[in-house]
C-alpha cells in the first residue's frame, strides 16, 4: 500500500512538472462547451478526471472484496468457536466415559482393531454379540 502511494506521488510530481513546462494557450472543446486555458491546466484537469474515473470504476470491486473478507473472517471465527466447543464437549464425554469404565483413561483411538465397531441388529436382538455365525456387512 505504501509503495503504491509513493509511486502515485512521484507520478503526480512528474505530471505537474510536465504540465508546468507546457504553458501555451489552448482551446478545449467538449460538445457544445468550449473554453480557453493554458495547456498545463488542461493536462492537470485531464489527469485529475482520469484518476477520478479510475477510482470510481475500481471502488465497487474494492468494496466487494472488503465485504467478502469481513464475511469470511466472521465465518472463520464462528467455525473456530464451534471447533473449540466440539473439542471441549469431546473432552467432557471422554472424561465421563473414563469415569463410567472405572477411572481408566481412554486412549485417543478408543476403538482398537480387534474390537468390532458395529454390532448388527440381529446380533443385538439375539443377544449374541460374540457370535461369529451371523454374517456382518
């Protein structure tokens, strides 16, 4: 941002010096309107109008970018808040489960490779959780 400001100031100084060296009188006609002034004034007016038009053309894109940045910042903050809440709830449930199991702390991976992570409905209804004859999906 500061580099752009410095470049803009240098460009304005060069344009002003160029305009001051060209002081010949000129007639500027725009449609029905016509006026006579120095070439320096006409050049500075044209430069100023160009800067104004460039600013007006680029301002909607800058505003839209600022709005998107603010919206994404709020979204990131909300997601981080939800993540912290989920991690806190996860720790509470882990502590509650450890207390229910008799105070033994749980490892991070609570389900080992030997345990069956899913017990089918047929096995639950028949109360045969260890039965190997019932096919599992």
